[in-house]
């Protein structure tokens, strides 16, 4: 690369730069966000993850001195120096994110003798990977990395290496896995003094080495494309998430029922089985809103069909379930069975909607239905067609769609790089579209459901990309009933949450392998706080419904599902906040306590919003838990004992007890226990008060299912209480079904205040 600056030019929001024959630009998107674009010989391609309404608009000034370009916005300073190295400073002039001075060093894993022997045997002895480009940043001031979407391992990603390449790998997923089903090329770096985010807008196979190769630098590399990333400045993690979700979008509010409990299994393969599950839920008084139909509801795994023997009169059956408060979610995979006369196959073939071999023939691989073909979801016409296929399901009463196998998974080897896909109007290849496949499938599903059902679509996906939160929720795929997977669920969901995906969950109890009674009891204690609250297990594993493990576990299970149902309005308020700011429902402690070094690596505790701290037991045989309480005062949720924060405590945690704490000075809204959302009419707003300093709480209310709230049909209240004086005021009043009463209950004294 040429060393020195040849010229620069300001063009609207861009500062165009030329260093010899290397061209690039910095584009000021907002005062806090800058795009870095450097040509590396590819076509200009953006992934489509960004929101359509992101218009560069930040204010900035440019100066040049001694060949260094200095761009200042009200929130950051960017300096571009020789060799097109870019450093980001805060407005006080402290360096925050610095390009690394120097080159990558060899990995140093092979001795000279190893290398000689390898070469002698005709193998390569090179330790450097061949990447199309590499962006190398200084690691010196970095305490931790978070985000990166759905990765295995721990909360803090520093020291690990990951890849962005959506992968379906059924082996038990351990911390050495480089890639899982989702690719979200976004990281948050917590530095000694502040915080920043980097979003790499590339769908190509990319590599995120977070300091595994070196303790001096970290790097991001990709197999193709131009260097195209967004720097997001922030004083804290929340600011960075808000910036990132400004770029890539936020989800609209979920339907309220989706926050309830979901029961699933691969598979409940007949109406009788489903009916039995539903009846057992009610008989055992386990609140439940949703039952999932896995692949066996279909005829020979043909998507958009129902097996007409095992699911005869599915419409009527789904209507009956609805009378008892159950909603049905059906799985839809992308692989379309190659079968003459099957309408989905025929329509797709006729219109050229499936991805193709370079010679123009339709590409085939194998998935559940055997020989299958794959819709080309990057093409808008295909998405419209696919969305349209959902009309039939909506008419049958299906309330949500579960998208699976959309990496895309394929049983006869991976799709070759050169399979022909479309991205909008452009013809391209699998190499570019692989990581976007699940994203566009979810988009097609969302748009189809929105069109036919009209309500806020409920979509779950396994594979996705940055920005998929606009269309879908996600689950973490095929985990196992292993304690290590219960442990991993916490950092996995927290990092996904920090990567824009706030509505997430793991298969509660574990998908593969057999759950023990103890594991099940502990998993529900974590699961009841995950936004997506679904128990799911694989065919051939031990049945995993709540009543399969004896009375003790059933009672424990009920206790935590009931707890979740009482907290539904709290969760819904958090989703309302998330829609406005991107701040997720589940949060690592570091998000609120960024100066507390105890929580940088906190893997086994999390926050639900700002008020509730959960420190579950995630080890076999453990009945005492070491709990860290950050600054402030904290109430034990069950006993109401008050603890001083800033210390570790040991909590007795017998099998039925999950340590849960509520911040002193909190108001928490609650619902009565219901067997499903809507079973009872809620006309009293009830809040629990945990005494402390004056508590203030924002509560949100709407119809819980339609898009009317976007037209102002909602109420938003500010409630404050200091133990004596209570105030309830409207921030917004637009929803006619208002509460009749409001009561605040002091959880310590039992005193009730009526407003
Ligand atoms: C995949 C999914 C799993 C599902 C199974 C059968 O393994 O990840 O959740 O049950 O396919 O559809």
C-alpha cells in the first residue's frame, strides 16, 4: 500500500481519500457513527442489513496537517494517517480505537523442525491464512469484547477466534466452535476508559480474531468484498447498541402471547399427541400459550402441506386449540421437495425461483424431504411468492412461523461457492448470499405473515444476519441436555441480545441428549427469563415436558413458569424500551455497571431490564450459589431480605430456588397468574414496590397484537412512588381500554396504596 496521502476531497457526507492507487472514504453517518470504506478490488456491495432510512447526516469539520486528515464531529475525532491508517479519539483527545502499527506476526505454532518436516512431506508449512483483506486494530487498551452474535463460549470474547459463516453442526457445541448458525459481524469493545462498536457490513465468510493470535492486536478479515465498516462511538455499551440498532434496525413489539410459555418437541406428530400435550398442560396447571408443530405435521416434509391423516381437518383442530388458549406455530424449512405435481415445487420451477447451477439448471441437494431445491430469497419476487404461500397457513389459524435449516443446511455436502443466487437485481453467488439466506427467508416470512395475518408477525429463525431483528426472533439451535450448555446459554443469549437480537432463547432442557430431573429444574430457572421461552427436544431423546420428571420437578417448573407469567407486563415494557432504543431485555451486568471490574467476565448472572438480577445455579449438585451484587441495595425476590451491593454473598439455593434480586427503589408491574395470555381481563394495574429511594417506572399498554400502536393507539404511564406519595401520569394517552385502577403493593410491609 502506498504510504502517503495524495489527495482528499469532501463530497457531501464523505471525505474521499487517495493514498497512491488506494482509494477510500470516511462517511459521517451521525455525530457518533462513521463508515470506513476502502476499495480492495471488489464491486461496491452492501449487504442489505442496514435500514432503508439511514441517511448520512452527522455534522463534521475536516482539517489537514502534515498529511494527517482530522475529521471532527461533536462526538468524536477521526485521524487518518499514512498508509490509510485510521484512529478514533473521543472529544477530549483520548485515543479510543487505533489501527495497529505493524503487521501480523506468524502464529508461531510450528517449530522450524515441524516446518521442515511438513515441507519434506509436500505439505504447506505457512502459518498465515490467505485473506482478501485484513483490518488490524490495536488491542492494548481493550478489557473485553462483546457481541459477535451467536457464538459459543463465554461472555467476554477477548482471546478467541471466530468465523462468520452460518453453520449447522450437530456436535455438542463447545467453546472451541468457530461458527454457529448465525453471522452478526458486530463487536463491542470495552476499553479502559470507554467503549466503541464496529459493524463490518460484509456477508462474505469473515474472520474475527479477538486476540487469539496476538496480545498486541486483533483483526477482522474476509474472503471477498471491500473493507466496509461502521465505527460507533459511545460512552457506554448501551450507547453503542443504540447506535448499532439505529443502523440495522429494531424489532417491532411482539404480540403479547409470544412472551408466554412455548412447548415443543421434534415432533408431536399427530393431533392426538398435540391434544394430549395441551390437556396435560392445563391439567398440571403449567401456563402455556404456544405449541410448536415440528416437521412431522407435514406430508412427507413438504412445506405448506399438512399430513391429512395425522392432521385431518387441521383447521378445526387449530380452532379448538385456540378455544383453550393455545396458539400454533408451524415449522417451515427452505428445502422444497423435488416432486412433480407438488404445487410449491411446480410454481417455483415455472417461475425460475430456485437457485441454480452455473449451467442454468436448478441446483439440488438433500434435506428432510430427500432431493430438494432452494428458493432464491435474495430475489424480491421470490420473497413475495414465498410470503404468499403463508396465506394458507394463516387461514388455518397458524399464529407464528418457525424457520429452520436456513443456513442453508444440506445433507449432501455444503452448497458450492459458485451456485447462482440473486441479490436484488444482481446475479451473484452462494459465496455472497450464504450468510444472508436465513435473513432473507425471515424477511419473506415476516412480510407474508404481516400481509395475511395483519398482526405483528411472530417468526423464529435459526440462521440470520445483522439486522434480522427487524423480521424475526431467534433460538440458538441444537444444544444438548448438558450442564455446560445450560452454562453457555447465559453468555450466548447476552451476546446475541447485545448484537441487536433481543427476542432470543435456547431450547430449554436441551435439544439433544437426555435431560436429568435436576438439569430440567435448573434450566427452567434460567429459561423463564429468556425472552423466547420454549422447551424443545429431539426425537429419540427422553421426553422433556414438565411432567416427565416427577412431582418435585413439576412443582418447580410450575413455580418458574408462573413467575414468568406474573412478569409478562415487565417483559413487555422492556420490549417497548427495546423498540425505541435497541437496549435488550436481557442484559449482562456490565451493561449497567461498566466501571465495575467484577462484572467484565460475569458469565453466570444476568439482568432482566435494570431492576431484576438473576444469579441461577448452573452446576450439577450445587445448592449454594456465590452471588455478586453490584453497587446499590438488593432485595431477595423470595424472602425480601435486603443486601448491600458491591459484594459477593453466598445464597442457599436448594433445587427449587433460583437466586433472584430486585434493586431497592424498584416498581415492577405484575399480572395475576394465568394459564395463557388473555385468560383473565386485566383492568387493574398492579405494581410491586421494593422500598428504596424514590422509584420511577414507565409502563406501556396497548392491544398486545395489532400494529395500531404505531398510529398512537397506546397508553404510556409514568408512575413514581417513595413509600408515601404515589403519582401516575400519562406520557401518552391513545388507547381506549385503559386500566380502571392502579395499586402499588409494598413487598416488605404488605401495605397497599391505591391510586
Ligand atoms: C433441526 C432443528 C430442530 C428441529 C429439527 C427437526 O435440527 O434445529 O430444532 O427439531 O431440525 O425439524
